[in-house]
C-alpha cells in the first residue's frame, strides 16, 4: 500500500504543479488584460498612452501606474500589478502611489524605494527618442507586434524572474496578451534593450523596450 501511495504521489505531483502554474499564468493574463483596458481608456481620453517626462526624477517607466491610479483607472491596492506568489504579493502591503505622492517624495530617502516598486511586477514601455534625443509620447497605433508591458526584467536584463518556469507575458499595443517562453522572448527585437543594446528608450518608433519600474528612458 505504501508503495502504491508513493507511486501515486510521483504521478500526481507533476500534474498538481502544472495546474498551479497554469492557474498563476491565467491570473497574470487577467491582470494584464485589466491593465490593458485602463491603458486603452487613458489613450482614448489623452490620445496617447501614459508617457513619463523625458528627463528628471520622474522620468521612470513605472510612472504609468501612479498615472492610471490618479485618474481612477486602476485601484491602488487590489493586486492588479502583482504577480501571484511574488515577493511584493507576499509582503501584503503593496499599494500604487498617486502622482502627487510620488512628486512629494522627490528628494526624500523613500523616493528611490517608491520608484523601484511603483510599477509592480510588470515593466512598461520606455518609448523612443527621435534624432534630436527628444522622448516622444507613447502613441497608440494599435500595432499587434509592438509591446507595451511585460513581466519586468530581472537585474540581468535578459529575462524576468516572475515565473519559475520561464514563462513571460507580453501585452501589445493593440491590447492582446501573448505568453512567450525564454527561448522565443527576444526574437528580432530584444524586449528589454534597445537596438544599441542599452536599457533605455528605443532609437526609433519600431524599437520597443520594456523597462522595469525604476528604469529611465
């Protein structure tokens, strides 16, 4: 009986892990679709997606989140920008600040911590700079191939650590979400670096770069 039970565990355990992984992936996809709706609504009102300043302390990828919260398009503490079972989710205290709160923190010791996590577990587009070096507004051209958000990159800048199986979720400009494995993550255009190999804004309007919350264009 013991041997039978052990054999059953050996067979069931992988299936259980797969089920948990699939459930996590579905929750992440739902979160990104909810955020997509907020971004599309913002773009309809402003004719562009949230775009940070081209320079200065507020020039951060994650500023999109306080922007959406300040317009009541996202709820600050409902977990939409968290990866299930991630570090921020385990803390149980994550809350997206408002734009006013971020601005008020400039020059204080807590500012760097705020900008480090204000975008949650997802990265956001760093946009692109034109030939003169001016950061352009994030236009909504509804391109099905152009990423706007994704699981945030880890410190290595080659992939995200959000999911132990290496799965990545990418939200595109037209509003659809795609699941991508590590080996297919970058393709012809590196998701987390521009065409010059830098973690910075793209060098042209087809150079898509997803930055972590604290990254600057």
